[in-house]
C-alpha cells in the first residue's frame, strides 16, 4: 500500500476527521482504508481524535502514524463523546472541505472522492456521498454481507440552493459521515456538533441543511458503515435507551426555534415516528412512556400530524391505539 503524499506548497483540499474511542479492533483497518485517497495526489490531511480510549486504540494509532507519518495528525483528549471529538477535529483542520469517519468504520476499497464537486468554482457547502452497511453482529464481516444504506433518495448531480430546499421531503440522511462539508461555511455559521447528547448527528445535519447555501449529492459510493454488537446504536442498556429518547425530544424542541424550520417540518414528523417506534420496540415502563407521549403532545407531534402516506397513516393509528391509555 503506498504511503500518503505530502501537500507542500499547496492548500489543503480535504481534512478527514476520525473520532476514535475504544476501537482497537477496527482502527487499523479504518486508517489503512484512507491511504489510497491520501495517495491520489490531492492535498489531504487526516486528523485522528483519540477520545480518551482506555484500550489499545491510541497505541495502534501511534504505530500507524510511525509507519505513515505524512499527512496524519493525532489529537488526544479526555473522553467527551463523539460530538466533542469531531469538534476537536474541526478546530484542528485546515482543509477546504472536511469529512467525518468513525474509527470503527472505513472507506470502500474502490472509493473515489467527488473532487469535481469540491472545487471553489463548484461552490457547494455540502456534498453528499453514498454509503454501504455491513452487519458484524451475527456475521464475520465478509463482502457478501454488505448492502447499500439508503434510507432516502438523493438524486446525484442535482444542485439545491439554498440547501434547505432539499428538506421538503423525507430526504436528509441523519448521519454526518454521509456529507462532505465546506470548512469555511462551518466556521462562518458557527455550526458544530452538540456535545453531551446522543443523536448528535440528527441535530448537526438538520442545522447544516437549514443554514447551508447549497447542496449537491455526488452519487459516489465511498463509505462502509459497520454495525457492530457493542455499538451505542445497538445498546440494550435501559438508562442509555431512555437518554437517547429524551435527547431526541430535546433536539426537536430546540429545533423549533431555528431559522427556516418550516422547511424541516416533514423531517421533525419522522423524528417523532422514530421516537414512537423505539418506545414500542424497547418496552419501557408505563411512567416513562407517559413522559415521552406527554412531551410529544406538547410539541404537537402526538397524535402524529397528517400525511397522505399509507404506512405513515397505519403507524399513526397503531400508536394512537397503543398509547391510548397513556395520559
């Protein structure tokens, strides 16, 4: 595998920001997958933020940097969560654009960055990419286990200016790794990840699209998302499940005061769908169910607002019956 190239006498075109916490089994593959991108001849830097790992994550990062010292920077901090780790990476970055990679994920072997959408002339604040998902919970991570991770349709090459025009339907992927973002836009708008909450990606991407001047989906298939058994997205810890639901309520409540929020009504309605789905699936106590349903009522999201979609209507009726006695 070729070593990364330097970018002397050139402006940095892309900063790849990796948030890493206790991912010793994955971080080596993650970093290795970046080398082809860093060897393309473009000015690329990688910033790895070790978020207070207690396993061998930092040691493995340092070993990798010793073997590939060009263009890779390690930032270490006490454990503060993925939002704070990404913010530290943004502050340390100097690329025209930034993108995010989780330390337990990686780029696809044939990944090609959408450089054509990342030029100064293209003037895109946000560039979308496509991702694949691999389930490691019950399999061994073979390539046959990969499938497209497409919750929403993003028409490649179509420019939305302002970006909020893309919010009219159920379009926006809620994962920050799906987007490459112009760094100066983040600095000028002051948009950073909210720290100390779960679902920080939902909050970040919503504010991103409400504020950005332009968005283009590249259609480039770049990212491999690993769904692993110890991931927070698959947690069975009851206290964490409850905090995740409370944090979603918090995100909705605070989003209502954002400029241009009328463009995101559909998005907020489907966040309420996600909350109700989790509330049913996780089988919480009656008292906690009452807390969440009361909060959704206060936000005008229970019963669910009307939409002419069969599955949505059926789910709305189901939840009204399911939580009829929760007052």
